[in-house]
C-alpha cells in the first residue's frame, strides 16, 4: 500500500537545502510557533485556503459556487468569511484569475519518489539528492520513514531538516536512512526559546546530543533575527554546542526575510509576525559570521 501524507510543496532544483542540486519536499504541520516564521502555510497539518486579495477582480464566481456562504459580495467587493469555509476547493476551480489557492495536499510516497527521480542526472553531477523539510517532517513519522526508505532504495542522497522537537523514538527510527540532518537551532537561551517559539528547547537539545552521539552527520542551521537572537550570548551558546559536539559538520546562518508577512494575511491567520524588520545587509551577515568564526564555530 502506498503510504500517504500531507505536504504543501515539492520544489525541484533547490540549491540551499543541502549539497548540490536537490528536490525539496515540504511537509505540512509544525509543533513550533516561531514569531519570525516565514512559512506559516507549514504550521497546520490540514489544507488551507489562500486568498490573494491583489488578484481578485470581484467577479462573484466564487460566491455563486460556495454552498456554505463563505464568499460574500458587499457593494461589489468580495470578502471571505473563513469561519464558514470548509476548504472544499470548489471556489478555487471557479476562480479565473488564481486569486484563490488550496495550500496543502495529500500525496503518496510513490508520487514523491517519481518526482524526485526526474532529476537524477543533476544529482549525480552535483552530489545532490532529496531533501525533506517542512514544517516538521517528524510530525508525520510513518509517512516520513516510508518515504526515506524508498528514497534510499532508489539510490538517492537524503537530507532531512528538523527543528528537533520530536520524540527520540521517531528521530531514531530514521537515522539509518539519512545522510545529513539539517538541524535548526532557533535560540540557545531556554527562557527566550519558549518566548520566541512557544516550546522549551530542552527536548531539542537532548535530541541534538543523542543524534550527534549516534554518529549522524549534522549541519546546524541558525535563523538569525535582528533584535531577537542576534546576540553575543546566543552566539556563545552556539559556540558551546559546537565544542561539546565536535563532530557537527558545520554551521549555516539563515538570515531573516519578510516573506512570511504577506502569507499570514493570505491565509487568514490571526496576528502578524512579531519579528519584523528589514532583511539584514550582506555586511551584517558577514559580521555575524565573523563573530561565530572568532568563537571557534566552523561555518559552511
């Protein structure tokens, strides 16, 4: 039987999710609620309806097809009542200007493998492969393990990106299928981690240590957010982790960007990103890298 799971995108020719040219699969569902989240469409496990207000021509086609009264025309202006929407997708099919989109779908393992195998020649020439990201892939452990097993059988190099907030049994069950773990560290201070992500970092750091001790290859990925975790004590914490766990391959800085802000409105999520600022200049990113390098951190 073809195991199925929930994803929101399959992106071919990815260049920033592990070595070489890769196909990246984005799982839906995340246990964290980061104040700087740039992929809010990854948080909920179930499909969501995105409404792109700037594309809407207020034609009323969606109003006519909606059985639940979620789409409304008032004074010739279209609005969406999300509390009435059941995310059936009928309105998406009727919209001629792509102002509505279903984000998230159920797919089988075989479909993902088939898509990934289209670019085998590129993987071979660039030492690339398949990356599983999210969301948090380990929120769907059975689906993930089956996907990784088939990817390994297909000869693909495999990276898995994780926030580490998962049961060790789930993480341990996939170790033998993964070539490189891309392990996100959001914040090293335990109090601030809870404030910024909604969860403690105790389980995350425990899993990182156990993963390291298993002999797995790990790249640490650091989202650096101005005025939040661009602090010297956080960089000290990263340096301490790297000294404690010397077999970590290297560390990558992931500079903040603002793409998540529009997505929050399009998806109808409550609130806005708290961590809003201009993306850092290249000079600022280089300064962060120098600080980490001076503290003995091996950067990519």
